[in-house]
């Protein structure tokens, strides 16, 4: 019974007409492609070049800050890493009891350079936060994090936190 239905569908006049139209369209497409290839070979002097032209497209970026920070600039404000806290020795403190004019003298053990600092003075990546009679407190800001370290007179190896 299945074969009978299949034979009737295949022998249907519309199915035959649709098959003929598809066959003619396919022949025209193939013939058109063959003519296009022959024209292309004839236009290029008889030989067909198998190498294709390579085109490079380059993207160009422009940064418009509009009040924002430049993402290509380092987050570290100073490229100067030295001196580090372990490189420093606190030699002298001129302490003001009111806290406005205290001065501390620090010496870099590596370069023998001397620094006179007050509250708010930046030294490398450190900033002086407080000066006490025998201790200087620094704020170290690195990569968005801040911590406090202290340096006492005569103390070069032990860091104390208040």
C-alpha cells in the first residue's frame, strides 16, 4: 500500500513539473558558473592565479578621557620605589608638642642620603602621618591598599604598628 501512494505522488503532474523546473535551474546555474570561470581565465591572460589578495584591516583606538583617568597610565603614582622603610634609619626628631612643626631626620642606609620630613611629606611610596617624640608613623599606599608602619629612633629592623 505504501508503494502505491509513493508511485502516485511521483507520477503526479505537479511533481513532474517541479522536478523539471529544478533540473533546468540547476543546469543554468552550472552553465553560468562555467561561463564566469571561462571569462575570468580569459580576462587574466589565459592562466588562472591561485593566490588570493590578502587585505589587512587595522583597528585604530582613540581614548576620549572626558574627566576619567587614562587606563594606560600606571596606578603607581611614583616610579621611585626607594627608599623603602627597611632602608631607612631614624636619626633625629625635633618634636613640637603642638604637633605643627615637628621634623624628623632619616638616613638611607643604602645610599647614605639624608631626608628631613614633616607630617604630610611624601618619601617614595610612603607619606609621613604622625611624628611622636621617638617614633615616626608612615602610611604606605600600594595598589589601592593603605597600611601604617612606624620607625623608632635607633630601630632599623623592627617595624612597630601603633
